[in-house]
């Protein structure tokens, strides 16, 4: 395609300008890709087919209020409930508060039935169930601190006035926390706290997706008039409520993305106008040779598109490459577990690139193509 | 030295190009300034919440009032300690409070937790910034509450006269208050007895007391912490809140990331612009050289020009950033998981940082083109 060759030739004429333009667009779109991915991850917590069947039941007033463990029995009796496991945030510190990670006490009897997506060997499961001072840790967490099965670690109590000395009985992978947490026995804490019998939340596994809404409503109904009324929601909704607490952060990120996009277009338009202005004579020659106004315009717009699309795709794919090779969970201590640049985000970046190319070159290209040949040739640049 | 007139005339001639590049830089600076203002506002909310004379006492091992609980005997043990200031009626200025997180909905529809604090008239006296804005003070026993104005504006069902449901019991909002520029400005206050009764938790989350001098405060902290029977920790109010600035860590990281990436992008943009400018002015530069100006002066001159361009953008960006000064927003205090409302604060320091950043971008971006300009070969250019 001769047209394409001409286009590429024109771009390589001033290599430095082309490279700089592509670079600045690429960098800006790298930022856009990163921010978009952050938003997407915040709005879409990791899910597994098992997590879709899980409900989290907490005290209606707020997450801070405890529920009596006795609630478990009433929940178990509801039609459609397969397994129930109470949990209580332990919040222990391992050596230094900066080493923060999530650690929970769990009622172990049906724990693995509620969380079958935690993958570990049957031997590990049995050992954990049998040892009240045992703990299971996620593989990402184990890697972070170099823990192995059989290690004994101490968690200092901050929330609870007791320290926990635990033996690591198993290392799990998978789960909706992607291997970044630690679980210990609720019985262990309960005994140290003189049988206080309280849990923070109760995790419930429903028999099927259809049962989920009905079970949630049933649980809340049973406890509506009790001294500890509940609010039950799917695990996904529960996780999202934490994100919504961050409030205006989403607004902030969206605003930055829009503003950055606007800035890119501006800068690209500037470059485009500059280069077209310099090539007025050359455009005159093209027209004198017989190129039509419309063809000249397409040529100029085509060059702009090629530059901006290349820059956009470069930036987007650089983001994808970078984030697939670093461990976000380790860097953010489990706050962000997964940082995957989705095809949707890549498409968005390509779209912005396209739009930038079109908008930035439209006016200058149109004007240049309409210039009478004589005036163009006469112009001293 | 080439007169600066040359630079700003050149900028004026290439008005459009300069303007567009400056706007691009301006946007980068505006974003950075706004983010810095947000972080500063958030941090200041914690820093300004306390001083060194007020002490916050919570359970040993707890990091926040909300997670702490202890019983009456501890309160009694502390109440009559020496060094606690007495008020005009010779009462020790100590108050025992109960703080609970209440799950509520913002006007925007998203969920959050707001702290409801059961306190006593002494608690009001211990907060010198307290101001009742509208309505009247709550009466313990009548299930009345006060709500801060910022909370009332951000959350559903929290206007003066509305009824708040706390543990399934109706509480009437009888007044709006403020305790400016602090964490207390995002709370709901009511009588201790009312809250203890409906939550069936006759315990204390924290004590707040006023010491007579800073040295006395330090002694009191030691006294309280050494007492084995009560197992409590004491902090100056200042230290207690300073601990909670961890909420802005994520935002700080994001701000640095955005600033660096956009800075790099802007450098490329300036470089592009300046190269174009330099290439077009080769004859001018050659003329200048022929006139006797040295390479160094030319380099400096172009550097100055790109720096100037950066600064123009920086000024525009800071002006835009200033528009956000005082803007009110709310997020989660990651230590207590409850709402903290704060205002964006653009300080002179932040403006200076923004300007310095823009100047830096101008200089870095303009360096290579300036070098190119100064290394122009006289003969080749004059011959063209």
C-alpha cells in the first residue's frame, strides 16, 4: 500500500519528534492504564465459584460489634445452609506493626466446608483441626516471611490482651484473599479470654446460588428482635463495603484519568500543528503533483493516528507487562491482591489513543489540505 | 549573557505552541498540587486534633478508642490522681466515654461507619474548640444527640430534627456542632448513659483528661501505665492522633506515583516543543554566535526559556489547584474504620513545591534541546 509507505516515511523524517511524541503519549497512557486497573480491582474483588456461595453475617449496628457464637446453631438449622463457621479478627502483630497482615480466629468444625477454595493437603487440614494452637498461613504470606510448615511463630495481641504462640500446620494457596492471611483456632482465643463466646462475623455456605438471597433474608429475620440483630450479605458485597468506605477516592481517580486524557490530547495537538506548519511547502508539492485535498488530509490524519496509537498501545502494554511481573499483594501488604490490566482497560487506552490522534490533527490537517497550491509553495517556513 | 528579552519575545512569538505546552504542564502541576492539598488536609486533621496537655487513656494493647474497653474501677482509680486539673467547681477534669462505630449511608449511597460518642458535660468542657452551631445541647436520659455539621451534610437522615436509629432505638438530633479541624469534627455525640443502656455495654472505651502542665502530663502517663491493676495505656492527645495518619499512606504513594509519571510525560512534551523551537531558530542562533555570544550563553539562554515555560505552566497549575482549597471530602480513618471528614488545604509550601516541580520539568526537558542549540555549526547554518 503506497499510501502507508508514504505515511511511515513522513514519520521517520523527523525521528526525534516522532519518538518524543510517542513517548509522551505512552507515559501518559501508562498512568491511565494503572489508574483504570486500580479502579477495576477495587470494584471487583477476586472471586471464586466457592466465594459466590458464601455469605457473611455481621452485627447490624456495625462491624465492630460482636455476635454471640451461639447464633451459629440457629443459622445451621435454616434450609439451604450447608456449613457455618464463625470468625473473629485477631489482629495480632508479628514482630513489627509494619509487617501487617490479616489474621483471623476461626471456628474450625466446618471451616473447610465453608472455605473449600483454600487449597491444602488433607494431612495439613487434619493436623490443623487437631491442634488447637495450630495455624494455617497463605502461600504469599509464607513467602513473605520465609515460614515453613512446623515453624512456631508468635503474634502479639493488640486487640486482645493475649499473645498467641502458634505452630504452622499448613500452607494454603488460593482463596479469595489469594494466600495473604493467617487463620488460627477460635477455641484457643476463647479459652484465653475466659470463654467469652463472641465472634465478629459468621461465614455461611449456601447450597446453591439460588439459595443465597433466601438464606440471607432468613438469617436476618431470625435475629431481628434478638439482642444481637444481624445483617447478612454476599461475601462480594461485604468486601465492597470496605472499598466504599474509602469514599471519594474513586471520584479522585476518575477525575485524574479524565484530566490526564485531556492533557495528552492538548500536547499531541500542539505537536501535530507544529509539524504540519513546518511542512506547508511539502504539502504544496504533493498537491501540485496531483494529490487531492482529501487525500492530503487523510495522509496527515493518518500520521497522527499512527503516532498516537503506537504511543497508547506502548504505554498500555508496558503497564500490563510490568504489573504481571511484580507481586502487588506483597508490596501493599495484602491491601491490593491482584493487579491485572484487563483487555477492557487495554481497549480503553487504544480508544484514547485513537481519539487523541483524530482530535489533535483534525483542524490543522483540514486547514493545510485546503491551502491553495500557489500559497503553499510560496510559503517560507 | 543573552538578554532575557530575547527569551520572552521568542516565547511571545510562538504564542500558541508555548500556551499549549504550558497548559499541559499546568495540568500536571494542578493534579499534583490538588493531591498534595488532599494529603495535607487529611494529615492535618489528625495533627490538629490534640495537644500535649490532654491525655487519652485506653486499654493496654489497643491502638484506638474504638477497639478499647475497660470497666468502672479503672476510671475510679484514675479520677483522683494528682496533677489532673480541676474545674471551677473543684471537679477533676476527667471524662469516661464510650465510642461505637455506627454503620450509616452517605448521601452518595455508599456505606461508611461514623463514630458515636457517649460522653458527659465534662467531655464538652475538655474540648476547647467545641461550638454549638444550631439547636440545643443533648440531655443524657432523653436519647438526644448532637451531630457535626460536616457529618450532617454528608450522610442521609442526619439533618437537625431527624431521628437516628441506634441499636434499634430512636435518638433525636437536637443540635449541630463543630470542633474545627480535627477528628472530632466527624462524630455524633450523645449522653454516656443513653448509649451504654441501648448498647448494653456499661463500659468505657476511653478517658480524656486535662493535666496541669506538660511535665505533669508525662508523669501521669507513667503513673497510669505502671499501674498493674488497671492495665491501661495513656497518650497525649497529640501522640494518639498522630498515630492515625497511616490513613494517608496509600494516598501518598499514589500521589508520588502520579507526580513522577506525569512529570516524565511533561518532560517529553517540553523536549518536543523546545526541539521544534530550536530547529526553527537555527539561523537566529548562528547570528547570535556570529555576533560574539558564546556557546555557554546560548545554552543558558535556552535553558532559561524552557524553565520559564515550565514556570508559566506551574503558575497556571497552582492557580487551578488553589480553586480546590477548602474543598471538603471524607474517607476512612484506617485505624478506626470510621469516617473522617477533612478539607483540602493548599499551603504556601505546597504552592512552592508545585512551582519548583514545574521549573524542574522545564529545565530537565529543555536541557537536551538547549545543548543542541548551543552546538550549532555556524558555517553550515549561515550557508543555508
